C-alpha cells in the first residue's frame, strides 16, 4: 500500500510515496528548500508543492515536524519559526493539501522506520534512536513501542542545552574535527545511558552516512551503538507509517 511521506527539516522539505509494508520509497523523492522564515503557511505551501510534483491528492499523508507534536498540534519549534507553537498542524496541512494528514515528531518518525525496517528491526528492550543534524532528535522504544516526544536533545549537559554542543550544526559552526566532535557525542551518549540504560543506540541523521568516521572513536558506552540504515529516507518512511497507523486503511476509507 502506498502512502505519502513528507519530512520537514530546517533546510529542506522532502517527500515521496512509500510502500509501507516494505519500508521503501516507490518513486525518487522530491525536495524543495524550506522557506525562510519557515512559518506555518509558507511551509504548508512548500509541502503542497512536493505533493503536486507527484499528483498526490485525497489520499493519506504523513508529515514529520522538528518539534514536539501532540495530537496533531505542534508544541515547540526549536529550529523553525516560533509561529508553529500551538498550531493545529494536522488541520492546517489537511486543509491546504485536501488530504488526511498525520503529523509527528521527526525523530519519532525516523525511529519508527528503523525499528520496523532498519537498524533496530526485531530488537526488544530499550532502544534509543538519536538523530544528529541541526538539532538532536530522539526516539525512545521499549519492546518496539514508541514513547513519543522524548526531546532528549535538550538534556542539559555541563550547563548547556546538549544539542548546542553535540549536534552536527555545532560541529560545523565551531569547525570541530571528527575526534573533537566524537568526544562531545560520547559525553552525551554516556549521559543518556546513565538515565535510560538502553540496550541499543541507533545513530541517525545525515551524519549516519559517515558513521565510520566517528563511531569507532566513541568509548565507554556499554550499549551497542549502530548507524541508522534508512539514513535520509527514515523520516519519509516513518511519516508514511504513522499515517497508516493513524487512520483507516486507504482501501477501507475509499
Ligand atoms: C527538536 C526536536 C527535533 C530535533 C531534530 C530539536 O531541536 O526540539 O523536536 O526532533 O531538533 O530535528
């Protein structure tokens, strides 16, 4: 069954139809730049442009958002326009796209995809996926079940919001080399491990493609640490999975 997945990020908005059972995109994804400022209306227009590229209408769409999302309402906006706080994002996008829309946190979506189809497939116990990018996103699973909106990227570490020190944005902005940045990631993982004692960490975000450059440098963490497998498509796949989980199957709804 194909459902459309959209991943809203700080720099790009990308989407594609997804074969949810296989966890794969059925067409090459299409990306537009995130409008600046990334206000709700401007982002809704950009998402509409992505869907229009595939002639997608009337059928379910899952959308990720880089902040807390409860019942379709966006509650925080660390790296997008603050106007998103308190917006009924599912309602706004549903109206703009004329499709049933499910909205969820971006890291939660990536986690759903990795647990079902990727690096955490078949893993019970406590699994934590962390996405390293503009911010740090988190998805916490116990025996395959998601605890949504954990926001572990904002844990306080040595007096700082952790994502301002250990995100890849911090790496880029401060010009850190892999060794220096890996040390920060190690401190962060050690802290998260102290709080949750996970069995497995999955490291996601664009940087997971370069896992060989920094994962071997990380020491002193007891949990297994593996790179995400769906990499840049995890958000799109997870968004589509959430849309399926949220509503009647498209066939039944028709
Ligand atoms: C946000 C999270 C998001 C993460 C990755 C953080 O700043 O608070 O909700 O998952 O960035 O985009």
